């Protein structure tokens, strides 16, 4: 039985979030949360919260044993990009792209 959690419009680039997601893919849920707690990246805390949310969603079901959950799927999709302007020389403008991510975590029993 699967459990799922989604965080949308998170202000981190998908490229940076995927670096963290690749570390915990396939791990037990408890081990993944512990690993992310001590990882010094911004995306680690965000993904840890999504995994904790998926565990909490699983605990609402009577059929799922929370102790046997593992990260079956974790994927990071790009969200909308915020476009900003930075002044440049001679009246020109440079674009700044502030990217967002949609984070999806699927947990399953072993």
C-alpha cells in the first residue's frame, strides 16, 4: 500500500533539489529522514518535511505499517519560474530566473 505527499511551488531550483533526492531514493523512511537531518543543503530540510508528511499520511491508514516504509519514488518537477530584472551597463537589463519546484514523494511497504 502506497502513501504519497506533494509539496508544490517550493523556491529551490529543481537541479539543486534533485541532488538531494538522489541520495535518499530507495532508503527506509526513518533512515532517509535521519540522513536529511544532518545534510547541509537547503533542499535537505524541504525534502525531509515532505517525507515526514508522507509518513504521517501513511499513519492515517490502518492497513499500512509505518515501520516498514521506504522511499519508492521521489521526483522533482520544475514549477513556474519567477522572472526578475537586474540593471546592467548602458541601460540594458539582465534577466534573473528564480526557479521553483514541485516535490513528490511516494512511500511503500517493504
